């Protein structure tokens, strides 16, 4: 059973894509300008449990499960991984917001959700008013500047992209061990409530869910790079205000320069490191709330 935010309503929107109908699960609450929240790996919209109710005092907040995660559809990946390209995943979310009556909206994404948000803003520039991303540099930058320290710290980037069914089978042998190892090394597992942990574990324990997560990463290392390089070759940049926050104790801070990295793909970039690890919405929800209210005001 998915976690329900106080004062929010549960919903599922069926959107059309190249894979046929895709169900996107979401929660909606509040009033005011629309703000879409997108989670990261290996999580669900539950990451916003502390953040969404506060932001709903100022915005109409929509927290959605990405394709392949949570309660959303999990189609089997195609050979070119296009089912889980950030372009496909972004199109899902754009269609969701249109179905809910929001032609324009603010956008906040953490981790994989930040990568989907980047593509969403690139592909639908008239829809996104402002964008905030949490604890990422652009995918192309991170792959093209991979160092030994990054590869050792983010080894899952290179494990999950191995051909099906290698990672799916290995993780499936002991999903809880995998999840504790993966999430624990970034921030410890104590930051996750028992309810949120159970939801994340359920996703990693289901074969279709784990396959979808692997496909997300396989796409990032293949078709997503094709799309990102095409943007670079055409000189396309985000023209909207972009805010980036990253964890002071995380690997992005150690291995990359987020402000400089994002200035290569966007014209108006601000941001800062915050005193935590990777899971900013759950480690420092009060910072995400304050920054969001200020930036999206």
C-alpha cells in the first residue's frame, strides 16, 4: 500500500506513449501554482512525505511515480532501452500534467527524477516555468567525466546497465541486502521511516520493478546520451531559471562542479551545497521546503 500524504488525494492517469497506455500514479494536494515533484532511484513519490504537505500550503503539488517505479506501469524494456529513455519518462509526466489541467508548471526532481526533469524541460520548454534539481550534474557530463573515485562510489551506474537478466537476477537473490547496501552507503538507512523503507523494498523486490530500474540506467548509458549529445550539437540550452542543490557529503560534491556543469546546458543557474548526503528531501526536508518556496515564488 502506497503512503498517502496528509490532505492529498491519490490518483492514476492513463497517458499515451509509444509503448501504448501507461498508468502514472500520483498524489495531488494544495492550491496555487502547479508544482510537479519527481523522485529518484530506487524510491517512489514517498520521498516527498515531509516536503509535499508543507509545499501544498503555497502550491498545487503533484507528486508522481516515474514510469517503472511505485504504482506506475512497468513495461518490459525494448532492445534499444527507449521505453525508459528520459524522453519517454518525461513525456509521461508532461501528459499527466496536461491531463490534470496544468499547461505550465514548476518542476522539482531528485536523482533520476532530476534527469527526467532535465529532459522534460528540454523537450517541453513552454510548459516549465522554473526547474530545481537535487544532487545531480547532467548525465552526459557525469559519464564523460567518470573518474576512479566516481566509478567506485557510484558503481551501481555500471552494474545496473549490464545486459538483462544479469543485475536483475543477482539483486533478486536478496533484494533487502542490495537495498541496505545501496542506500545505506549514501546516507545510512536510519533516515527512512519504516513505512517508506517498506515501500522502497517492495519496489526492489518485484521482478518487473527491478527490471524497470535497470532499464532506467541502461537507457541513461545509451539512448539518453544520444539525445543529450544532439542537444549539445544543436546548441540547445534551457532558458528558464534553474536551481541546483547538492549534498555536501555526497559524491556529486566530491567529483563534479554542479554549478559549472549545469551552466553548460542552461543559461540561468544558481545553487549551493547543503549539509547532508544524497537523499536531500529525506535528510533535510526543511531546506527543500524553504528553497522551493523561495525559488518558485
